[in-house]
């Protein structure tokens, strides 16, 4: 079985400061990891993914995430937050050797990111 | 990349009325398709998934059903809506190899 934990319901950051949204995962094999962002009343938008290779992954809108196998974490980061980054962020995981269907992505419960002017 | 179209975007229906939400996919063939429900702007609940035409799997018992009449068409239906069916419904299409999902813009259903 695979699972994802986003331990923070909400993260508050001042504009211009660095931000981190935490994610830890559990899979039986090698993980594929994803971050998605959702703005109010919109669908989820893909931000970035880790499949293999470099542990530091760069994605859309200046976001990046670092895959840490020993800590089973995939935290989302940005060096300087913008008010427009305020949204709901989802981490998701899939075991590399699982199939499609219900063995697809498992999502965390989401973290509200609030950037204060 | 894939594009997911969902309609209607918003829907207000009385209790006991039928429902049909539609989803079509562009930019891929034979995708895995998914219906999720999201309550109160939080987590996603997987309702149905399909790996091919006419192949539907349900993740939770409920008042809803799904159908896949064509390769890139996925429909969510109900014969009689309940108040508890209110929510934000998201259709998604999956990349087979990685499991990466592409989402539609969602359909907000309010049952009164």
C-alpha cells in the first residue's frame, strides 16, 4: 500500500520570504512523486514530478522539490513567495511498479498556503 | 499534453433529480480515466476509474454511477440525487507509465 502525509493544514508565509510545504510518503518500492496546485474553484494543475535522476526537481512558477529517500520526504519549496502563490497544494505518490486504475496516484489531504502581503 | 474538458461547470439540482456530468479528453488515446469528488476545498475522494471502454471500477459504494461509452469520454451519472452528492467533481486522465494525472476544471454540483 502507498500513502502520503501532509502534516500541515495551513502554512502562512510573508511575501518575499522562502516557503516550504511538507510531504512525506510511504511506498513498498520506488516512488514516483508529484506536486499539484489548486486555485479556488479550479481543477488541479501539475507543478512538478520526481521520477528518477536528480533529487532536486524544478517545476512551474519557480517551485522546486527535493526528493529525500532516507527521510521519505518530498517537500515543496520556493525561495521567495508571492501573494499569487496562495492556493491549495497537494502532494501525490505512486509506487513505480504499481499499475493504473486504483493503484494510481495517492493524494495527500492538501495544504493551504497563504502568502501575506 | 492532454486537455480535459468537463461540463457543466456549475449545476444546481433538486433532491431526487437525475445527474449527468461529462468529461472528454484530447491529446491522448486509451487513457486511464478517473472521477474524483472534493468536499469543502480539501482532499480528493476517488469515485470511479476506467482503464478502457465499458470498463468501470467503483471505489466507494454510493448513489452515483459512471460510464465510458467512447475511448475519451467519461460520464458520471445518478438517477436520483441526494443532498450528500453536493460537491466539486473532477475528471482526470492518467499517463499510463508514470501515473501522472491531468485534471479538468471541475463541475460544482449543489443539491437542494
